[in-house]
C-alpha cells in the first residue's frame, strides 16, 4: 500500500523543479530568461540520464553491495557498488525488492535533477550553458550519489548507530541530500562566476537588481509546494518507513513550514525596510520548505511551524549578509535558501524530532556529524570539482555577455521578442 | 484503499489555489500583480497555520465531541469541540481513526486556504495586505470551521435527518463550505473596499478595466481543474464515503462541468457582445467547477454537464448585473463565480442528485435549508466580522493607492520592472 | 491496487494539455495569445463532452460489443458498439468491471482532449475559434474513438494476433492513438489554413517568426512531463496490464526520453546554427515524450534514452524540412513533434520492446501495420473530414485577421492590454 503511495508521490516531484525554475528565472533579468529555462531543462535532462546510467549504482540502496574501508575501529561504508546501466523490468515482473529498488532510483533521479537545478539560481545571468551541462553531469554522476549513499543508501551516516552507538543521521525529505548539496554547489558557482557587471559599484556598494517577473516567482512557490510534499512523502516512506498516517502529517507539516517561512520573511522585511519584500518573502517560503523537509515525518505541526519560521528569518538575514557584507552576487538567494536553511533543518531534526529510539542528545549529535560532513568534506569536494571544471569549461560568460544578456549571447534570440523592455540599467543604492 | 486514494487527491489540492491565484492576479492590473500574488501566499499561509492550530478543533469531525444546544425540540450541534494544537503523530503510529482524522485536517487546511484565496479576487487592486492577513486569520479560525462543522463535521446541517426527518444537507465537494463561504467573504470585501478609482464615471457608467494577463488567467483555469478534481474526490471519499468507482465519475463530472460552464459563457458572450469574452469564459469554466463540486459524486455525467452549463450562463449574467446594475466593482467576478454558482450547485444537488435513501423533494428541501443558512446566518456574520475588522485594520488602501498600484504602494517595487507598460488609463464606455 | 494507481495517474493527465497549451501559445504571436488559450479550453471542453456522450461508445472496450465485418478471411473489428450517454454510477456502487470501464472512459476523455489540443499548435495565429470547436467535436466524436478502438478497445489492430498470427499492435502510452492522430489533424489544419501572412516572401524564402514567450514554452515542457507520466502509466496499466513495478519504469523512461530529446535538439541546433535554439529544444523535449510513450512500459531505460534522442534529432530536421523545403507554416512544429516523432515511437516498439510472447520481427511487422493504418486510412479520412468542415466553417481567418491578431479580430481584446509590444514585423531571412 505504502509503495503505491510512494510511487504516486514521486510523480509529483517534477513540480518541485518546475517551481524552482520559475523562481530563478523570474529573479534573474529578462534578457537571460530563456537561457535560465533552457539551462533548467538541460540540467534536469543530463542529471536524469547520468544518474540512471551511472550515479544510481554509486548511490546504492540499504542492504546492497557497497564500497567500504576500515578506519578508527569502524567500517566506513562510503559508496554504493550497484549495477551500472540498469536493465529496467520485463513484462509481468512484480518482484517486491526489485520494485523498491526501482522506486529509489526513480525518486533519486528526480532528486538529483532538483539538486542540479539549485545552482542555476546562484549563477543566474552569467553561468554558461555548456558549464551548466558539465556541472550537472558531475553532480549527478558522483557528488549527489555519494552523499545520497551516506544518508539514504545505508552508508556511514545512516549507520552511525552500528558503528559508534549514536542514532543514525536522519534526513527524511532531503534537506541535506538534495538542498544542502545543491546549495553548496550554488555557493561554489557564485564564487567562481563572480558578481554580475554593475552589481557592485567600485566602493563595493551593491545595486539592487530586481527580478524581472515577480508573479512567476510567487507562482513558482505554489508549484514547489506540491512537488515538495511529493518528495518529502516519498523519501519518508522509502527510506524511513513512514506509514500512511505519517504521510498525512508530512503534507500538513510541509504546508506549515512554507507558510511560516513566508510570513516570517514578510514580517522581517516589513520591520527592516518598512515594506514587505515580495522576492525575499518567496525565498522565505522556499526556505521553510527546505528546512522543514529534514524532519517532515517526525515532528509535530507546532515544531514544523517553528522550523519554517526560523528558516524564513535566517534566510532573510543571510541574503542580506551575503550581499552587503560578503559582497557575493547570488541573484536567487540559492545559498541562503537551500544551503543555509537546509543546514538549519538538519539541526532541527535533533531539536524537535520524535523518535521511537535513541536519546534526543544522541540524535542532535548525529545531525551535527552530518552537518560537519557536509561542510567539512562535501563543500571542499564540490568546490574543488567545480574549480577544476572551470579550467576546461569556463563558467562565466566572457566579455560583456551578462550585460548583453545570456539569451542573445548564448541562444541568439530573446525570450520575449515582442515585448518592449527598458534599456536603462539599475544604479547602486 | 480509498484512504490512500483520498490522501493522494488531497495532495492535488494546492493546484486549485495556484490556479485561482493566477486568475485573480491576471484579471487585476499589472501595477498590483506582485501584491496579488504575495497576498495569496500570505492568505494561504495564515489560513493553514491558524486552521491547524485553532480552527480544526472547531471544525470537528463526525462522531467526535461538539458544542450543541437544544431549541425547538431538537439538538443543534453548532461547533466542534476538538483539541487545539494537535500533536501530530509519532513514528510507527498507524491508528485508523487517527488517520482519518488527520486526513480531514489536511483536506480542510487546504480548503480553508482556498476559501481565503477567493476574496482576493473581489478585493483586487485595492485591498491592503495587512487586512488580507487579518481577514484570512478570522476566516480560518472561526468562520470557515463553523460552517465546515455544520456540513462536514457532523453538525446540524448534516444531521437534519436525525432532527427533522429530512435527509441531511449534502455538499460533496465544498461548493458551500469552501466556495460560497469564500464568495460571501468576497462580497463583503467588495462592499467595504468600494470600487477602484476610475471604475465608475460620475454618472455611474462603468469603465471596462481589462485584466492585464489573460494567458495566465486561462492557464490558471487548467491548473484549477486538476486541483478541483483532487478536492472533490477527497471530500467525497472522506465525508460521503465515495468508493473508487464513484471517484472516477467525480473526475469525469468535474471536467464536464468546467467544460460546459466555459462553453456556455463563450456562447452567451458571443450572442450578447458579438464576440466571445475570454475573461468571462474563464469565469464560466470556474463557475462550472464550483457548481459541479456540490453534487460531483452523486450525479450522472449528463446532469454534471447541465449543472456546469447553467452555472456558466448564470455567472455571465450575474457579472453583468453586478457591474451595470448594482454598480459594484468585483475585478475577478468572485461573487458571481464562487457565491452565485456555488449556491446554484447546492440547489442542483436536490434537483439531480441520486441517493440511496430519501425522497428527491426531501433532498431539495435539505439543500434549501443549507442555502438559507448560508444567506441568512453566514452572510450577516461574515459581513459583521469584516465590518468590525475594517475599523481596526482599514481594508482599502488610502488616497491614490489603487491609482499608483498596490505593488509600489505596499511592497515598494513592481512585479515587472523591466517591461514597459502603458501609462494611459481606461475611459468609461 | 493497480486500478487505484491508474486512477491517480489519470488525474495527472490535465497537466499534459496545460503544458501543450503553454507551448503553443508561447510559440505563437502575442497578438493571438488569448485566442490560443481560449481555443485550448474550448477544444478540451468540447472534446470532453462529445467524447463522454458519444465517442466513448464507439471507442468501446476490449471484450465488449463491437461493430465488425468479415473480409479477406478474417473478422475486422472496426468500431465499438457501446452505450451512448453513459449513466454514471449510483451511490455505493463498486462493481469491478464497471470501474475498469469508467476508468477507460475517464482516461480517454483526457486523451481525446489532448489530441484536440495538438492541432492548435499547427493552426496558431490564424485558425478560427468556431472551426476549432467544430473540428474538436468531430475528432472526439468519431476520428479519435475509431482509432482508439482499433488499438485500445480490442479492435482489429489489437487483434492482429488472433486474425493473422502476428502479435498485436502495441501503443502503451498513446503515441499513435493520441499523438499521431492529433499530429495528422495538425497537418491537415496546416494545409488548409495555409501560411501566415509574411511567413514566406514572394520567392518562397521563409521569415523567422519567433514565439512571443519562450519562458512559458519551456515551463510548459515541465508541466507536460508530469502529465505525460500520468497518461503513459495509466494507459499501460489499463490496456496492457502493467504492474506497479513496470509503472516505476514508465516514469523513469518518460523522463529519460524527454531528456534525450531535448539534449539531442540542443546539440543538433548548436552544430547547425552555432547556437542552441530554445524553441526547437523545447520541441525536442516533447518529441522525446511523444516517441517514448509508445513503448514506455516495455523497454529498458537505455532504449528509452535512444528512442528519445532519435526523436529529438528527427523533430529538429523535420521542422527545418517542413519550413524550408515544403514551405509549410507550422508555428508550433506540431506535425514534426507529434506525428513525426509519434510514428518513430511506434516503430521503436518493434525495435526495442521486450515482450513475453511473439518474435521481435513479428512485433515490428505489427507496428508497421499500425503505421500503415495511420498513414493509409486515418490521414485521408482526417484530411477529408477537415476539408469538408472547412466548406461550412471556414478554417482560416479572413482578410487581414492574422496580421491584426486573432485576439482583436475574434475576441475583441488583447491578452496583454497593459504591456507595450513592438509594432514592427519580421522580415524574411
């Protein structure tokens, strides 16, 4: 029963990527909008093909073959050792283990695509399509599968209990596996591509470059909600054995987290800038979804609301700090919303999660180990890989490409050829 | 089996709100489009949090504790007496009654959000965000839950049979609980905020203020269809025990009602204005969905087509009368489409519904009692509450706010900062 | 179990039509965008009502009454003989055969609507709304049901085995029943309406008339994916007995086919025009979905990728040939994407399909018979019917209608009344 429910929930996953695509293209410039959307399709497509053919073998599945080594008195299960080029299923086959395995592949295929979509938000208006394709391939082939194996595939983070006597690291909806991994990827893309021309004046004062279509951004939030509920529910069932009753609360909690995140951002921006900021409020909504997904199946609705609200506040301040203090240009706020809120969500599992076994302190410790693994090993790895890739396939459009617009530069045609757009540029504030 | 089906159908509900959001922002002005969308997210968010924490206790559930009093020789069960701040579910819990209860909460959470979205259509271009938030909170805390209790929570309208010997009031898909309640709310918002500047000339002749993005309006209709099928199916299963076979017909009937409503509006506007009107045809589609939802699980496809077609004709004329005769300014036609067509749908249950028990006349009488309850008690209550709220949080933007646009006035930035829009205004026809 | 899964998958079908609608309106002119969307709603609506009331009786269902004749020593089952005006279902009914029958009706209702949406892409910017309505009615009443009966309703193509000793013709996801039938309809509409004014210079050199909103086109691709997965899965379960395990692979294969189609188009247009073309890449994505749907439940993921990739290449070249060599004006590429890729998908079933019974050569032969039936009998029939209809309801807008825009000409108002659009026209290249 739950497996059919899981399959249907997986089918809702494409809406998460569609929602994020609308958000990041809407937060970018109109002169790069078609490029943003085509980059999304290419990232999703490459991630799907590469993950199914290669990555899924390394993502592995709990209980199946895996690569491991011994160190510090424990066994470190670090990479799946499944079959490359899976053969699919013949007519009439209905083997239960095979079904579960295929479900995991399907779910992770969409999850890999979602993770590959997130960096597009950080690299908006200047990240070249060829580099997007290469980065997505590497992400789906190795980076995403390795961490997915650690958490969802029975790897060392899931087995902290067996090895070290603490509970296993828990990430029910992919806040770490999908969002933080994607968000760290976005961070390195932001670093490597540098700010857009005109974003920072010579004295470092940033110009506000507003998104070109806020209606699509806020509409994307609603689509993302539907997709998120699907992803959260499916991975809770498949990797954490959630029953149908828990899945109902997954849906309720996702809605509450998103709501609290959005409302918190509205209140904070209202308090600080006198008027609520629509773009940041959209980011608050997504931050709520991101943070809420880690513990979606094991917290009360009250906790889900708190987790989302805190995520909304955090994202708002992180976006401001990233722009004003760190002088980075992250047009869609991907780093704050996906990496930042995702890390908070992982910690929140230890604070608010209700578990049948294990002490709360033990769970919090396990979550901290996971956060450390993300920041201590995944971030350097992701950064190194992208630095290397950047040598062969330059990430940033050259010359006046971002001024001209990625649509004309890379695709030869604009997204809205019949509409008249302003020619004037934005000035530093 | 049906409960898993119900859960999945609930997961489609967010598309209904997303569709309505696209419609009402598209029928408003471009200078208020971001405000319309952010208002939607805030209304959905507040409704979700307030309903889960407070309202659901008052909405109650058939067979559970409720507040009631005795009068006229009968017991009047008027408000649920459930638990505030529900605790969610722990790991591994799979209690069937608890599951059903959680499903009802989840469904009604989305339904309350949908009801809170409807008034935004009537208040487009002038209703302040702060007032939207307050009104949504009151709606989700008390107004929606009380009527939901009467109909879906085992309240007095559902128990007409036990008390008065007529069949119970039936609203399978929420035409009354969601649409009419939301539509009456829209009516009071239209009254309180008054017409937009420039809508009526001094002699009362209305200006046509066309929607700014008809493509999004008509696309919203298709999204709404998917969400509506989900909501109709879920509530039919949960509150009226529909089996899987009936649910198939719920989907068919929803499509037929929407189709007939749209085509009827095309034909009527073609006949009256020489050319079909795209905006009104979109409203006809939604009117068909609204009216069809009351009886979705208990009518033949022929009846569903007739119900939708009549709703499309009714909505078209009501929109015209509201504007030309009553001199009200309802930019999205919310009153006609949700309240008007919803009431027609409730009556149609008595005319076309097929029931295992009870005479057709008895069912028609029960539906009339429900309609009377909506107009006789809910409308004054909703109006009074909104009048009171308006004293503390003024509903209408002050001064030249609607001329300037809600985006600049309340959010400080427009929705489409790069696109050039016409500066000229519309003139009375 | 699978029937509930099938029902839920059917509920995702509306997203396929919504996606195609966004694509064809976005590939048309802004001055015809509202018309394109209203035409879609009308086509869907008329198709739904006409199919449920009339067409479904002729589509029939395997094992039920059918019209047949004897010729060449075999029985030719060519049209269903079901009941017009189906009565729906009463309360509490849960008859299994009746449920299956209703599911088929529901699925085919949405499939007929999808087929009726496809020609709008070919007739963009010039096909009159009245003609759209008439053509959709005829398609849903007779053309679609007849071929659906041949394949899904137990007709002669499904029974090739019983009659001629070869395996039956297989079309798991509707590549033939929905896509090729719709694509051939688009072909005749393209022929009958002729090119848009200004498309071809006097010497036959075509002007590039780019779509007016590429963001919506690419977003439509993602929505279409969700709907396609639903349709592919539902028809695989219902007509080919796919189990839940196969359905997982249906979802994976659909994603892989779409991905490969899009990436192939990106690569080919990059190679030929120096820059990837976003519109054609969107068409590659849809071509992948179309071609992949025929064999979705019976091929390996590797084969699904190849099928999609070939479809993307084919569609790209066919679009170019249709415009440059055949001098036809198909704004949305409907003929290439739906008819062309659909035919390739049907052949691919014979090349890559894995079946429990029957030789590969036999299956290929059966598929060729189906392709021949589409080109040899359906195309002339569709062409004849549309030629006849064109006599009574002229298809092409008269005079300067396509120059003025269908919105003003047929609806009296534009889709984007507040946005400033360029007045200048495109010049031949």
